[in-house]
C-alpha cells in the first residue's frame, strides 16, 4: 500500500513538472527559455544621454558600438579627432554604469553620399592601409587607457556592400584586405550592410567573406511602410547564405523605434511607446509568425507598426530556425529601450 502511494506521488509530481515545462517553453506566456548561455547581444549606442538607459537594461547587452567615428579625407588624420573623443566618452559613461562591457568602434556614419565619397576616395587613393593603421592605433590606445582588451574590433559603417548603383566592389575588397592585414588576429572586422537584394552579388567573393568576422544586417534600415517587418530582410539574407556567407557570421539588428505605417520618416521610440502603453504591452499577445509580427498602434492621429516583447521573442526564434547558428543578435539602439526590465525588447531578444 505504501509503495502504491509513493508511486502515485511520483507520477503526480512528474505530471506537474511536465505541465510546468510546457508553460516555460511556450513563448505566448512570455517565459520562453533559451539554451544556456543566452545569445550574445550587440547594440549601437551612438550618443550617451544620462538617464536614457538603466543598469538593469544595459546588463542585457554584451557588446556596445558607441558614437560613430567619422572619416574625412581632407584632414591630416582620416579619423576625425573629435569623433574619437566622443566615442571614448560614451565608453567611459557606460563603464560607470555597467563596467566590463566589450566595445566595437564604428567608423563611418553620416549620409550615404558622404560615406560613399570618403570611402571611395580612401580606397581608390591608396589610403586603405592608412585608415586601417589609424583604426589600429585608436583601438590600442583606448584599450591601454582602460587597462584591458575592451575594444574588440571595428565596424565599418559604409553600408556596403549593397545599394545597387554605387557599390564599389573593388574598393570594398581593397579595404577588407587592408583591415585584415593590419587588425587580425588581434581585432575583429565587422561590416554594417543594407539588406537589399543586391547583397548576393556583393558578397559572392569568398575572399571577402573569409576576411570578415561578422556582418551586421541592418533590419531596421528601411524607408518603406513595412518597418522592419522582415518581408524584405529575410529574402536578402537567404541570398547572402546562398552566395556562401556562413550563418555564423550573420548578426541581424532589430529596431527599437517604429515608423508611421504610411511610410513617413516620422518615428517614435519603443521607450516612448512603453511609457504610454505600459500595462497594455504586458498583456498583448499574438499567434502570428513572420512576416507580420507587428501591431498597428494609433497615437495622436498617426498609426505606427509596433512590436511587443512577446512578438520580438517569436520573431527572433523564427529567425533562429531560418538561419541556425547566427553569432548573436543586435539592436538599434539600447537608449531607445523601455526602462522597465519586464518590458525590455533587449531582454526579449537576449533570452528568446
């Protein structure tokens, strides 16, 4: 009789564990559990404003890409000195709030036309090695100042390859080779790319791909009405993979802001949405899958496509299934996240 009671207790306990495990692994309950350790999360942080991000939220991010370091071919140094100072200031402020982060210096930024002009002049004017050397010195000096290997590499924000009509493939190849020669193996090389369907042509050169550590696919950088809905990002990334880009080199960056549905450039940050919606965000749910993981939200007479933490979890999980083995995820940008951890999109991505 006692044996029967013990057996019944064990069976009941096992059943309860099974039900609880289903609850945990159901993303619609907001408690989806991911493999351990959680994914590496990258975030741009172009400028630091005191109070825009809390230590709790910043803890979700592993690698910070601080203020853009502009280049100017008309100056004695290609890297603009004031921009280098600004990037280091961002690092210092973050270190006070959440010490021990890793960083990647982003070189470029600005309008596409300015980027095109500067980078093309550098690559066609035989200054690719000079740029690579200046980047190396800047990283070395920052790491020496911080007393550790804090800056792990460079992100070239040329938004190339891609954007058919002004892609300089030979120049891109030259720049990648120079960076690889000067920075490897001590520092990593990353490129931010505009995810259009021209990428498959741009990245069909195996030598280029071999010399790049990671490719930041800017899923937020779209001017059409379907703001980062993945309807245009996923086909582009598929072509990159078909062209020979290993999935482990891909990092897809999600937006933390939302444009108006009519395609106007006017946008609202997720931080603002979270401040206004708050409890509604906690309860909103969806059974949709890609590409429609957006929620039309009307505010002050305008309609925006927004995404909730639960929706973001589902989106990232689906991207994981589509492109297994990706080397982390990314966001633009941590200063636009909610301040409340339970509403944070960064946390939803990291632990999805």
